[in-house]
């Protein structure tokens, strides 16, 4: 591709224009995907980004494409098999040389696009992540050269780029490589950064500086402060330590400094530049107070400056971030304890509570507006702990907890007085002073909750606070039907539900069961937040465990199960568009939890559940928009399939239609889930036994599943392999009769050659070996094994080697005529003498590396090979002692098959938050029970459950068939395995003939 060719640039611009049109987007993106792997495509993108004759929207689309190229095509991922997609080293070298100058040119434009610059900054950071410090050793020098620019937009761009590169250090673990990189940067960047910070600070605080330049100067200062934090995040830079005496007055003065141009309008929702500067200073104060207190004698000055600054802020939402940052800094100082003598007076603590805590926990008008107009945002701020959410209430609560750590009795007493005052004010005017009760509940929660996790709730409480009594006297009434004040002030209902959610572990099972009907009633509330909090709380109550067992059983939820599900589905389908229906994943998670708790008792209610689930599936599949909702939806569908019992056919009829539509429309977010549930349905059919048959609808679906294009999506592969395995288990004859065997083997060939998917290639092959007649598969043994051996020779990984070892064990354990001798013959046909080499040099050395759950199956297969394959006691006898020694070496750890979970359903029900992936997320509820999964894979089917006993039986049988041969080979064992064998035979009271 030639970036100087106007025709190519015009064609590329046209493609990006099409991506902006929903009707043309899919086809245009497919064409771009084809072009992206062409040589020099990156240069065409860079030329288009620089072309100011093209619209900003197209240039921005090109910049996003370039950033994604740097993310996906710059480095060969350790599990990415297609090296041809990676940008060549020669191209990389030229691109690196162009990137910083490219950004500078974009910043120097008459009207620079900050959106385009942001994408290019991220691109440089992505490249630097792999190429800095080597081979891009000159990157920092390029950036430092631009720090002397007088063009504020150039400075902003260079500082943004630097922050994009260095900010990742904040969360990285310490390592020699990381510190080498940081020290290299500091040696070149620290002093210029400090000089520029001083220059910008001086200009910004100079009253004679023109008002027009104040905003870009302030933006630069924000980035400089963020970079100061980045460079300090791992360790204190010596350059910064030396500068602390001059930096401290600068930082504290910034908390007092103000310019009208930087304040912004009072009506603005977003923080002003001035507040961003102050927030960054508070973050630096917090970091240095936590990490570098020994070099910070100025800490009392910091505390005073922050305290004085807090007094200047009102309750407007635009100040939430700066107020939260300031309070969190003060919380850190209090928690350290070294200033205890300064704070311990009752008057000081009272002032802290009155001036910091109370004003910031009280509900504001803006909070009410968010509750009514943007309920999901209210829930996010109030309930979801996130570093991205800075709320005054959360900061004030954290400050209270820091005070409690140092002054528990005093602070509890002070807060308790204010709680009583709030409640008295509420009692005097319930409708007019309802916010006082809201504040009382929030404050009590802050002083009562101590140890807590997001998943399991509060585990320990303040011994000076009786939360159960408070709940009974002040909270329960707001949950009861007919409470007029709570009905007119739904935030009080939400407060009550949240209190129950927070302290669910402090209530007994009987107490919780008594209030669950109230929550079920509130599920039907017209108020979005009330309904959602009820769902969240029910879900968490059902998830309570004691001694690793769930407290609430199917019998416990049976009385209100159907009412819960009816109300939940009504709340979900209340919204008609796909996006709005999928917005509230809390509701769908509660549906999932109820179904997983109900288990087999769900069967009679299946008809009432599958209809709403089908409706939700059909609507949301038109435009999947919420991965969490998607996961919970399909977990719910899988749970219904799992527990449908005799109603399975009815369930299948409901979902097969929408599943087919999803596959036809290629709703990529849903497709991997559909494959998993289809596999689950087929597995359920196979479990019926001899009466099971493959329906024609599934038979018609099989050929499309074998098309190569479907296997290009990485997220499809795990689910597709499971689905094909289910076909093999249920209808092997149909696969042979339909001439699909070679298509299956073609898929195996594709998977086994891939470093990311080779494990699935092994899984598919093992299913083929287990379920198809040996006569069908045997003609293909040579190419099958050749592909494996080529991987072992050319690009072996530890994972591949271990899975190959497992394959050999499973191969030897195949229960078909001619095995395990077939295994020896298959390898020997590839190359005479090969099998002994494979056993000695690949399999035996990896036996000790196998996962515990793999060892029994592999050991059993190898025992069967040693004792039942005639050639192992003949032509292959030389390797026999080596293999037996390897088996004996893992006998103790592989003596029993993997223990069955006493309750498979307990394991499934433990499904909770997951790290949802863009490619594939496994459905826990769709997974077969271990008994079903291992029905035809477990070596226990032929070896029994005692591996040592199986070894003795097999050795004795082989010795009886070949008298004298087995003892002769046993005599060649090394002393350690020989001792293990002797002890095993002695324990079984067996002497080999």
C-alpha cells in the first residue's frame, strides 16, 4: 500500500465513511479487516489521519483503527498462532520514528482535534508497552525535546502521551525490569518535568498572564501533577525528594489559588479545571502520606491547607470529586495514628463529625433528582464500590471508619448522639424531615459496619452498636406494607432494603425468611430503584453460606419462588427496547439465583419460566448491549434446562427457534452461549440412554457447524467443541453415515495447529476416538499423529506437551477392540521405533507435571498399555521399565480418581461475579455433572477406583500370560520405584509368577 497514492487514500476514507452508516457498517468493517493485514496499511492510516482535507469524523475513525492495530497487531500474543497478522519489524521501526512527530504535527494544527490526539496518545502508549525501553530507547528523548515548546497544545499532547505511558506503573507489581524502566525515565524526564511544572505554575498564578491562556496552562498543570503521581507511584524519586521543600509551598498554595477563568459556571456538572488541579494535589498528598511519611515534615501544613479548602466548598455536584479526594486524604492521615494526640480531644472529633461527616452524608436535591431521573446512576453511585465513582457519602463514610479505628468509643458516642437527633427530627415531622432518617440510617451503617466484602457483606460489626435492634425499631417499618411515609418517600424504602442488604449476615435465617415476603412485594414496585434493590438483596440473601454450604434451600424459597420470578420478569419486560431491557443486570442476576436455588423443585414451574425467558432472549438478541445481563440470561436458561426434568422437550421447543435465529443473524455476543446450551440439551438427551435419538432439527444444524468460517471466531471454539462432542456421544452412527468424519478431522487439524486452541483439538480428537468405531478412525491415525508430532517438534509449549501426555493416556484407555495395541501400531506406522522414543522422551518426563485431576486417567491408561499391549512385553520391552517407573512415581498422588463433588449443584449454585470476557464465558449452569461428564471419559470405568489395585491386577494377569517376562522387566526398575512396587504387591499379598 502506498500512502502517497491519492486513490488509495480516497478509497480508505470512503470505507471509513461507510462505517459511520449503520446500514453499511458491517460490510465496511469486514473490508477493513481484510485490508488491515496488508503490508504498509498502518502508513495509509497515518497519512489519512494527517489529511486535514478529510472530515474530522473520518480521521477519528482512522485514528481508532490505528490504535486498535497497535493493540492487536503489534505484538505476537503468547497464545496467538497467526504470526502473519503482526506488523513486520521493518514497518515497526518506521512507525515508531513517525509517531511522536505525527502527534506534534496534529497538535500544531490551526484547530487541533483533541479526540484524534487522544487516540494517538493511546497508540504511542500501546507501542511503548512492548517496545520501550527496547527497541524504542529514544522515546523519552523525543518527548523531553517537546517539553520546551511554547505551544500549549503541543505541551498538552506530549504530556497526555507521557501520562498514557506512565500511568500503568500505578497498579503494577514491583520487579527489577519495572524499576529499570522507571529509573531510565527518571534520569531523563524528572528534572524537565519539575522545571516545566514550575514554569507553568508561575505563569498560571501570575495575574498578568492573559485570560485566554489560563485554561491551556491549567490543563497542562493537571497533567503535570498526574505525571508527578505516576512517577512517584512505585517509589520516591530522588529528584522529587530533593524538591519537596520547594514543591510543598507550591502544592499548598494551589489549594488556595483561584482565577475566575478556571472556576467555571456554578451550573456546570463537571469539575472545573481549578478543581481538577486541587483534586490532583490531594491525590499526591494522600500518596505521600501513605508511602513517604518519613520525608514529609510538611504533613501538618498539608492537613491544614486541605481543611481550610474544604470549608470553601458548597454542596454542588461539580465539587463532589474534589471534596471526596480531600476527605479521603484526611482519612489516611487519621488512620496512620501518628497524629493521634492532635485529634483525640472530644471537641476536635466533634468538629470532624459536624464539619466533614454530617454535611456530606445528608441527601441533597441533586441526589433526589438522580434517584428519580437516572435510577441506574443512583444505584451505581450508592451501591457499586468503584474507584471510578467519587461520592461524598462514600468518602465521609470512609472518614468515619478511619476515626473509629483510632477513637472507637468517642466517635461511636458522638455519632450516636447525632443519629438520635436525626431520628427525633424525623419523628417530629415524618414527611417534611424524612431526609433526617435517611442520614441517620447512613450514619449508623458507617459506624456499625467494620469487616465487609462486596460479595459476602458485613462480617463484623461495632460491638457498641446493636444493628439488629436498630433494624427492628427503625428500619423494618419502612419495609412493611401500608407504611404511608415510606410509600410517599421511596428513598426510605430503598434505605431499609439497603440496610437489610448490608447487615444480612447479622440476621438469623428465621429473621431473614420473615422479611423476604416484604422484599418479594417490593419487587413489584413501580419505582425502579426500589425494585432493583429488592432484587439485589434477595439475590445476596440466597447466596449466604455457612461453612461453605448455602443457608437457603429449595424448600425455603418454594413458598414465594413463583411470585419472585413473576415480579422479576414483569420488571425486566417492562422495557420494550433491547438496550433498556438489558440495562438492569441486577434483575436478571436475581432470576438466575432463584432458579439455581430452586434446583429440581423448579420442574413444575418450568412452563411459567420458559415463556418470559424466551421473550427476553428474542428481544435482547436484536442488539446485545450488556455482557453481564447476557451472562445471567443464559445462566438462567441453562438452569432451566438443567432442572427441567420431564419437561425438557417443552423447554427445547421454546428455545430452539430463537437459538436458530441468533445463529442465522450472527449475533456474535450470543452465539457462544447458544452453542453451550445446545450442547447441554444434547447431553441431556444422551443421558436418557438407549431411547435417545438425534432429532432432525439437530441433524440439519450439524453441517453448518462444520463450516470453517464459524471456527474463525475464537469465542466460538470451546463451545463448538463441546457441541460436536455431544453429537458424537449421542449419534456417532449419523456422523459416519453423513460423511462428516473428515470434516471433524479437518477441524481437529485447524485446532491442533493453534497455540491458543490446541487443547480443544485434543478434546475433539479424544471424543472421536471414544465414540467412533476404531475401523472408522484407524485409517486417519497417521495424519492425525503426524500433526501432533510436527507441533511437538516445531513449536512445542509446556501446555501442549502435557496435553499430549494426557492424550496418550486416554488413547491407551479407549475401550474398543484392538486397543491398546492399536496405539503402538499407530505411532510405529508414522515411523518405526518412534513410540518408544515418545514414551521415554516426552510422556514419562511430563508425568510429574500433570494436574492432579489428570493423573489417574493417564496412569490407568499407561498401566493398561504396559500390561495388555503384546508389543510392550515384546518389541517395546526396552521402554517398559521406564514407563512403569513413571507410573509408580505418581502412584500416591494418582491413587484415586478425582473426587466427585458431593453436591454438583452446590458447585453450580456458587456461580457469582465473573470476569466477563469479550470472546468466551463459560456457563456454569450448563456444565454437566461430574458423573455425566466422566461417564465415558473416566478411567475408573475400566480401572476401578483404586489405581494400586488395578496395577496389581494387570501385572498379575500379564505375568500369568508371559511367565518370567514381567519379573525380568520389574528387576530393571530403579531402586525408588522398585521399592514402591514391592510395597504395593506386599500390601495386596501378591507375588508375580
